[in-house]
């Protein structure tokens, strides 16, 4: 058994996972702030357990002094997308980034595994700043649709239960489930434009409501109590009648009212 201090060994990988999660979550937030469609639905990450590292090293015949080069997924990030097309676009964005270097890619969507597993894997070199200086670690970025991730999560649990020796009946049913998940992805992709338009409409309406209510609060802040109360009553009427066009007009009126209030206040 290797006698290294595993806590110290894993620190750079833990740091890489946390930093990468923040960066991709920030990318998602930026896309939404720009009122663009976000390619990223959500992001998770993990550092491989010591037992899993040792098991993989044994399976791949990786010497203990070569773990950092031989085990590429000690640090792992998983990014979920809505559509297969999003995976293609997101992988291109990752290739263009300057804060990580793509080592190679594994396309298990076009060339899916016999089990039915589908996912897109990108192995990157990622530099972390430690107390001993910069250290570059390998990290795996998995990009999947929600359907792919659901299937992979179930398959992983079953493989753990049966120690990767799945009964033939379970294998066959998992393969059928993988085909069903892929059919769902393809069907959703075929109506992607309609789905995106519906989601954008929902986002726009949500942002509009927030904007109106924030402006009303601004008027209260500037002590325009009666004006704010009148706008609140108008908002309530328009909200109850689901009058989006009326809310847009109200938003413009509120912006003008807030500007007047600021000028009067001298700010």
C-alpha cells in the first residue's frame, strides 16, 4: 500500500474542482445576465475517493508513482445541458478558454459504449496556485444532457451493487433504457427552437415583474409614497389580468417616475 499523505495529495484536486465549478457557474450566470440562452443547466463536481483511485490504478496497471499522469479523472466536473446541440457548442467554448488546456476528448455520444452510456468527456490540464507554487493537475469535464445523466446515474449505482458484473437481464433493460433516453434527447432537439422561445418568454416575463416591483420600491425609497402606492395598485390589476403589454408600459412609466424622483432628490 502506498504510504503517501493522501490528504495533502488531494488538496490541488479539491481546489481544481471548486475553481472549475465556480467558473462554469459564472459562465452560466453571465449568459443569463446577457439575456442569452444558457448552454449550461447546472454544474456538479467531485474529487475521486481514495478507494476508487486505488481500484482504477490497479485495473489500468498504473504505478503508484504515476497516479497524477495515469488517472485523469481524480478531479471531475459534470456539466448538464438541455440539448445535444448545447454539448457541441459548450465543448467549443471550452477549447477556446485560456485558463485550461485541452489534452484530448472522448466522444461517447457519437461512439456510445455497448452498455448504452452516452456522454462527452474532455480531459484538461488545469493550473492551481498552491502554497508551494503553481501545480498543474489533470481534470475530466463530462458534458451530458439531463436524460444522459439520469441514465448514467442509475447505471453507476447498479454497477456498484453488482461490482460491474451486471446480470444479462439487467444489462438488456439498461440498454433499452439508454435507447429510450436517446430517443427523448432527439425528440427534444427536434423542437429545440420552440422550447427555447417558451423559456425565453418565461424569463422575460419574470424579469419584467422583478423590474416593476424594484422600481416601486425605489419610489418608496425616495419617499414618493402616494405615487408608489398608485403604481402598486396598477401592477396588481395588470398582474391579475395577465396583461403583459400593460406591464411593459407600466415598467416604462415607472422608469420615468424613478428618474424624476432621483433628480428631485439631487442624486
